[in-house]
């Protein structure tokens, strides 16, 4: 299928999308957005979509089209909402990140972590929780997890990551990963939407090995391709949403350690044209 010329109107100018291969969205601190605060009952995927819409709406009027000429990767953000973590504050703050992946390439994981560090102005993430790609009816195996976990272990050794966590691993899969890994998982997030009680065998295993069990309500696929496409179309124009696949989604939270108060929260998303 040949690329069509996709142009987004910005005032009297146009953004040519025919040469853009990658889109990156950084919402900045959505805790400061009144538009999102009023919708407290949103599900995580709804919150993400609304955040992307708000980011695009605030970014488009500020675009200098000439600066995008020849760029294969374009970042949409409202810089007024991006809050870097100051060095003077870093010890008082905990940076927790959840990474949602759509493929098993370790380089994609490294790219997502690197982008987060750069955008937030830090050298280390305190907690990284990985949500492995949705397999549908296929069974998750240790062999699938190993390359990604090795990449995370390398970042722990290099002091880029401090603690590692996983999402939705049953006792059997968690035990396999735990027994194999050099750097053990400290956290297992469990989705209580589909099961309101954590399995007892998982609870027992976590207690023995000092693994923290946390609940979450994230869907298996937090940003489906069709959802991203509809979001781009509704915000940017009829053809802007075609042929984009989410590659990774970062959700980060910055918490004041002594008070347990959320200081900032945001999303960084990368989508790739196919």
C-alpha cells in the first residue's frame, strides 16, 4: 500500500505527514490538567486517549512547520506541562514507571527507558514495571521474557534502574522468572478487574520471597491501534490517523517519598507508521 499525503492544518500552514515515520507524544504532567481532573472515573485507557487528544490540541497551534521538514520522528508535546525533576529534589522523590510493550525487541525497551530519562531530566528510574505484549490465546513462556529481562538487568547493573517489577504474572510464571533471573522481580501487579481476589498460591509465593503484590486496572492492550487512529483523526483530520501502530507506552508517576503524595503523572507514547 502506497503512502498517501497526509497534511494537518495548522493555522494557514500544513504539517506534511508523508515523510514522518514515528510519532512521539509526551503529555507532561496531566495532574495539572483541569480537563482530565474533572473525569476522575476514567479507565486507564480512556485517560491515555484523552491525554493524547489534549496534547495534540495544545501542540498543533504552536508548531513551526519549517522545523519539521525532513524529520522522520516528530514529537508532540506541550512543553509548559513537562516538568523535569530537579537535581536538588531527586532524593526526596520516587520515580515509578510502567512500560507497556507491543513487541519483544529489547532495543524498544531500552529506547523507551532512555526517552523517559531524557524527558524527565534524570539518570535513574526507581521502579520499572513491565507489561509484556498481549499474546491473546498464546501462552507466555520464560523464553519470551528472558531477552527483555536481561536488558532490564543490564540497566540495573548500570544503575539506570533500581527495582524491577512485572504485571499479571501468575504464580507459575512468576516463579519461573524469579528462579532464573539474576535480578529478582520486587513487584507483581495483578489485575483485579478480571479477578477480584488475588490467587492464594501467588500470595503465598510473594510472601515467602518478599515480592510486593499491587493491584491495577489496566487493560491488556492500553492503546489499541484503532483507538490511536480514531484519536488522531478526531484531533488532526480525516487521514492523519491511518497506518499508525503504538510501539510502546510509558506511564510515569513522581511521588514525594516522605508524604506519599503524587507530584506529577504523565504518559510518553511512541507510534510507528506501517
